């Protein structure tokens, strides 16, 4: 869907919008994923929140957590993704943990740990995230993997006695387009810095290869029509 000059879509799957650009509106699908993850975890007033992974979903989750009342928002990402770290800071993250230099479990959080965590990285990071959760903390995740990477292990006793929760987010069906459009329109979530590239249908092969080769430079590439 979408990689064509014209497509036919059932009217029930078409969401009208106004007041935002086509470029901004093109990001409501991944924003819906970030919103579902946020609803799953429910950051609340005065929570310290950790967002793991600074892809488009993580960068939007940072902003949503702030809107929902988070006291501080920390992000964890590899240091090589400088553009993603810079955008995260621009969007209001309080601190970025560069995981190749400081493991999440070694970071000194002001309150000893965090109250809520939103994991947009592969499942293997979940056990380490569980180690930095405060009592009663909630971890939500959307990352998937295949093969052996889909299995994780953690200390069930610590999980039990700290009354932690691990919740899965899966934004299907995609119901959040209207609220996402409203949040972009109101300025609650700024998606413009996430759009690092635009391309036409004729250049799709070039862009796909570049996005794969330069993952640390491309955040979101949006296909546009020819002038």
C-alpha cells in the first residue's frame, strides 16, 4: 500500500485531515504505534520514564510521555546515531544514555531507577531494563525478533518482589489516526524533525538501499508526488 502513483482504498480506511501537511500526516501510522505503547504503559504525573530506542516511534514516545505528565524522560540509544540523539534533545528528552558507553543498568538515575519504561528496541534489552525499574514499575515493549532472539530470561523473584509488570503493545487495529492528527495539529507532538529524507516513486530503490545502509542518518523517509 502506498508505493504506487494511485491506489484504491475502502472509504472506511480513509481518514480525512486538515490543518497539517501531507508530510506530517504521513507519520500518523507510526505515531499510533507510539501512542498505543504509551497507553499500554500509562506514564503519569511525576513519573520518571525511560524510552529505549530512538527511531521514529521512540522519538514520538518521548513527546507523548511528556504530555502525559512524566517528570523526567530518559532515552537509551547507541552513540553512533548522533542525529537521533540530537533530535531527541531537541524534542525535550532530559538525558540520553549512550548504551555502548554506559549500559542502562549502570546508569545512575536520580531516583535510583525509573517508574515506567517504553522499549522500542529488540526484546534482548528487556532483562536489563527490568533491572532499573523502581518498585511497582511497568515496562511496555513493541520490539520483535525472530529465531533465538525472541527468547529472554530474567530473575522472576526480583520481578515478583518488586511488583513489576511487563506489558506487550500491538497497535492493531490502527484506531488512533484522528487523535494523532489532532496532537500534531496542536503541537503536542512535533514530527517535522523526524523527516530526514523525501523521495519520489522513481527513486524508491535508491532510498530503500540508502535507508538500509545509513540507518544512523535516516530517521524517516517520506515518498512524495512528482511536481
